[in-house]
C-alpha cells in the first residue's frame, strides 16, 4: 500500500467519524426526569445519577488551605472574566456570535411539550391564553435557528387538576464533524477576545514615572 492510499484511508476514517451523530435526549414529567448522552445508537444516562455515580463525601480541608484555594480561585476567575461593563458586553456578543454559528446545524429530532393548566378556572384560562401567545412568538424563532423534524407543543385546560403539570421531551443531535468545527471556531474567537481584552487592559494601565 502506497503512502497516498494510506493517507486516503485515514481521511476516509476521519470523515466517517465526523458523520457520526451525537446529541442529548432529555425528558421531564410528573413521574421523573432523565438526561441521556446520545452517540449514534448508544445511550448513556447522565441524570438521574445511580448510587455508584454519586460523589463521595468531601474530606475536611484545613482553614488555611481552604483560604489559599479561595484566593487562587478568585485570581483565576478575575483573570478570565473581564470586570468592566464593556468587557462583559463583548463577552455577551461573543456568545451570541457562537450561537449564531449553530443556525440550521443542530437538528432537533423531537420536541414535545404538554402543559396542563388546572386549579382556579379564571387563572387557568388566562395562563392558557398566555401560553399560546408565547408559543406563537417562539416557534418562528426556533424554525429559523434549528431543523425540527417532529414537534408537538400544546397547552391544555384540565380543570380537574389542582395545579399546573408539564410533560416535555427534547431530542437533538449534531454530527461530530460539525461539533468540532463549531468548537474550533468558538475557541479561536474566544482566544482573540482574550488577546484584545489583555491588549486593551495594558493600554489603559498608567505608565510608571
């Protein structure tokens, strides 16, 4: 096998790996909830955690070590998160830019939400109308951002219930290749943002006399 055939096989394997879909399958109801990591046909339960997955009780840490850890954590936080208002707004704009890259790339395979309003009849009717108004404003936005294959969102009036109940499920996926591409873009944009932030901070520092 020549070198170019080996290279072609490697690129072919990487291409096939990049086409594997990954995502999340999450559901919530009155009976319970779950969050599962979806890797092609494999499902890995993240929540609720089993008894083996529960964390062990934390060991007691001396006060001096605890204070040192807190000061170190504060230094790390202050060095990453910009403290000025302009820096915070720039970070928000960066987050919106990254979310904009997800447009039409994240596939929503299933979106169901059944909200049942009960209790006081007048309040239930008002909340029912508000729910439909919110759905009418939200769905066009979701359609612009995501590809939704199956959806079923419907508020319901159930006067026999004493309170509101919610049954919801969300299944969404994205290919590994697209996820890595978006993560790379987000990382590059964040590094540029941090470099500009440090450069701006250095320019604003008073010069020593």
